[in-house]
C-alpha cells in the first residue's frame, strides 16, 4: 500500500498509547497481582511478574504501589480476585482482533466486549478463532539508519529469535516474551536503544486498511481499549496514515 510505513504506524500507535496513560497504572496493578498469584511473589523466579514490575517502573509507578500489588497477589494482603479471559473476533475488512481482559465479573465483561464488537462493525468469534494468527513475543523497533549488521550480531548474541528489516528501513528485533527484558538490556549495553518495545501478540500477517475502513477500525479498537476490564487489544490491522 502506498505510504505504508512500519515506523510511522508504530509511532502513531505509541502516541495513542501515551495519550491513555490514565489507565495504565490500573492495568499494571492488575497484571502484577495476577502474575504474583499465579507464579509466586519472587520476581527472580517468576518471569511474568518481573516483566510486569519492569513495565511498572518504566512508567514511574511508585515502588510501594508495586509491592502492595505483589502482596495482594500472593495473599499477604486482601484484594480483588481477578480472572484472565481472552476474547477473539474480527474487525473491519476481516482484520483479526484479540482482547485480553482481567475481571472480577465475567458476565459484565463479555457483555461489554460483545457490545463493542457488534456496535462498531466487528464480530466476536469463538475461543481460538484468531489466536493462531498471532505469535506471543517481544518486539524492539529501531530507527531507519541503524547499523543492521552490528544490531543483528548483538541481538543474536543476546538470544533474540530474529531480526527483520522493514520496507521503510526500520529494524525489528523479535524475542521470546520472557527474554524481552534481558535482551533489551543487553542491546542497550551494546549501544542500541530501541525507539519502541513491548511484549505483544504479533500478527503473522497484517491486514492493511485505509480511508473509511481505517477510521472505523480505529474506532472499534479505541472503544475496546477504553473498557475498564480490558488489559490489551491486539490486531492484525495496520491503518495507513498516508
């Protein structure tokens, strides 16, 4: 598609996420609590908890807030018992959508998610209907002009799974989901600081949308992301900014 740029698209998405900072503490506290409950309160032996705590500190969450969330999860403090639920479906143009939730009321959550899909042009599917189209992984994006050979050497030495070159010249390092933090730190030590990085569900094939379809798809994603019980929304859709 003319004007499609991985770099521009990631920057656009990052800007939208930064604009939603008000919700990020709530979501991180839920993630820390559930990670602690499921894998124990020791971040050294619980990679999911370590990842959540690292993200919390990156977003300037106070240490005592993080520690209270860990204690609530491990049972040392009382707290709400959240369960994880994943919903799957399709958006505009058949783009795949995954909605990861944490909730204390499954009936409320499924009703809100289903309503968002149906009202904004999507369809909620069954369990497993689109998850196979995604890969759970870490991704680190480096600006066009980064030395590809040196980055690849450093990334593979650090244990990365792959290094991809995008059409716009940006470079993407793919990691295992729980190796993300260590590989990111190793690359920074080697002099490579990513412009954007996250652990995500990465679509194996992208669905490119433009014009009205892109606007409608973005609306659906925004509505899903605004729901209180939603932690993350992943999609195969790429909205062209040209």
